[in-house]
C-alpha cells in the first residue's frame, strides 16, 4: 500500500522557495568543499606527479607504524644481579618443588615450577602415591600468588590497622572471653595439614571452651555420616575405577568434583581397550554432567526417581523386596544395570551423589555385598570433613547469643550458605568475629 505522506527537509522547501540557496542545498550534501588540495596538493600537481599509488601507500604505512611504535614504548626495568647468588638458583634454569595444595576444595600432590624464586607453573606429581593429578583449578591456582586484589594486611571495620594492634586487640578480647567462660568457635574449611591440626589442639588447650566446626561449601556430610554408621569412622571411601569392569553411577559426577575429585585417572585407565575389552559405564542422572557425557549409556531421570532407582537396584542385587514405582523404561534400565552388576561380580562398582544418608548407606551395602574390588574402605579419604548438623547448631547458638567469638578461616558462609541471612543475624549477636581470608569477600568485608 503506497503512502501519500510528503516530507520536507527545510522551511524553504515547504514554502516552495525556489531561491538558489535552497536549490544548492537540495542537491549538495556538504555545504563547504572538502579541502583536498591543502594536503594532497593542487589538481595540476597531482596529475603531473610521478609518485605512484603504491609509493603513497608505503609512505602512509611507514608513518602509521612509526607513530604506533613511538606510542608503545615500555617502561625501563632494571635487573639487579645477586650479590651472593644462592647455590640452588641458576638464572634461566627452572627449579621444581614437591608440595601439596589443600584449599578446602581441591586437594592434590603437585610440583611447582619456579624460576629464580618465582612460581610460574603447577604440574602433576607423578611420584605421589595419592592425589598425584592436578585438575584445571589447581593448575590455575598459581595465578592467585600474583593477584593484585589480595588483602595486604589486617583490617578492622574496613580500615587498615597494623599487625601489632590487631594481635594485641584480639589477644585482649580472647582473654576476656576466656575469663568470662564464653564459648569461642573456630569455623574452618576441611584442613589437611597435621601442623594446622596441632595448632588448633594447642589453641583449645590454651582457651578451654573452644569448639571447632568444619564447614565445606560443597558438602559431603551425608556420605561421611553414612560411612561412619557402617564402618565407625567419619571419612570417605576410596574408589579405584581402573579395577572396575562395570561402573554404575546414580547422580555421582565422579569425573568432576564428586567427593573431592581425583577419580578421572583411574577411570581413564579402565577405558583403554585391552584384549578387546574396556570398562562399561552406565550413568543415571538428572542434569548432564561430565561423567554422563562420557558414559556408554546415560539414563535421564528426575531427582526423586534416583532414590527409587537406587533402592530397586539394591533390591535386585540382594533379593529383597523394595517399594516404589518407576516408568517402564526406567524399570528396564535398572533391570539391565542389575544384570550387568551380577555378571561382573566383584569387578563392578556402584557410586551415588544423592545427598541422603540412607542412599549413601545403600551404596556402601551394595559394594560390600558384591565385594567390589574398586571399592576401598581401608585407604580412606579425608578431603571432606564438613558437618552440616554442626554448622546448623552453630547458627542456632549464634542467634541465641551464647557464642562469644567466631574465628573463620578459609570459608565464606555469607555467600555459600543457603541460610546466609540467619548466619548474618548470628554474627551481629556475637561479640568478636574474625575472618582470615585472602580477599575481601562477603564475609570478610
């Protein structure tokens, strides 16, 4: 459909003014001539010039490059030689140091590559008997050493204070709390250092009424409780997937961060075909995970169906009757998984990531019933020691005002706790709160 609307560019055009100015502007975009002759010369000079287009572009390119180089001149850095050179340091030759990383989330035995005292790369420690593989986060953790946002010193209410003032004030307040019989709580991440554990023991002896609560942002509290109920010690079982010919996982991303990670090396060994055979992996899960993406068969199901599937798997292996219903295709998948476990016998293993004590207990009983070679209840893992019940009890006590001081190390509960508002309310009712952190996170600030 055509439009009858008419638009005018000026008042003169609207009034149909046929003056020479209006006509000139109507057919001319620029009011003034572009002064080309001023920087290229006049027309006659250009026509008779022997300079080719190629030469002109070379001149322009050279001047642009020269201007860029002049603008990119870097600062002068002076190197000062050693007065007394350390015997173990040779300029240009890297040194390697065997150490371990335990930041409350990743635990690994590593090699740190250094040049003249500066760590520049983290590598796997192949000689370590346990946790010799470093994941991507561990590899990248070397950047934390050069983070300009790290806290440079102690702060009080957002203001910098000296270490002497900080230590004197904390010591004075802790002494008052001790004399008044008020409780002091240490809220820490999972600690892997025997030296740190010894310091905590000495701190408890010095101040008496001290409670140590371990909190993991990624909690494995239900798995820890289940293992304690079955084997009497609150720790995690170890798994060597290289010894398993059949792997059944129900909601456990063991190639990711499940129970601290570190299982990918053993899994990879079992996936290498030998004599025409390799391990078979069946994954039951709700969301796509790294383990599910690598499985031979992935069975999607809802979180509520995971518990029923695990219970039915346990019933089929042990011959017990289990209640609960599943869709026909899931029933068939569970039957096939149980059949493969029975066929593999002790070469099978079952794992789960369901956050439920009963579900974790069922998995322990299944692996015990089939005498799984991949399941190790003796070489224990202590990479997760957090106690959800203890954390919940601490928050209740803080809100009731019965806690005198909370000293936090390596945790950020105001960010990671689901009930962070309750924790914040408890902090306001606590006389002394101290956060030991590398950065000014939500809790430290």
